[in-house]
């Protein structure tokens, strides 16, 4: 099964995450199918960037987001609606 989840990058005490579509059996920082966004918790203000078209593609294909990934997707959708 494909999951939308965060992949940790960066250094110690300075994490940076990529939102990726990955096989659920692969390790957290291992192989992934596609990168669909980023999340930087160290940055102030808007600290995420999500490609909603690709996220929708993966969700329609049956991918399941983790709790944190779902939260980022909801925030990105809200900000996209408020801009429109």
C-alpha cells in the first residue's frame, strides 16, 4: 500500500521534512516513489509547500496519508482556498 508521509532530512537539531508517496513497507527515510511537498518546522510563518495536484492524484489512487501528512494537506488546502 502507498502512504503519504514525511521523510526526515536535515541535520541534528535542524530537521527538514519532505512529504513523499512511499510504499508502506519501506523505512521512514528510505526509498520513495515521488516527493510531493516540503515542511520546515524551524521556519516561522508558512513553513510548508504542497503540490495539491499530485497529492490528489495519490489520494485518488488509494494512498493513505499519515496523521501529520493529512494535517499539512488540510492546511495547504485552506490556504489555497483563501488565496482564490
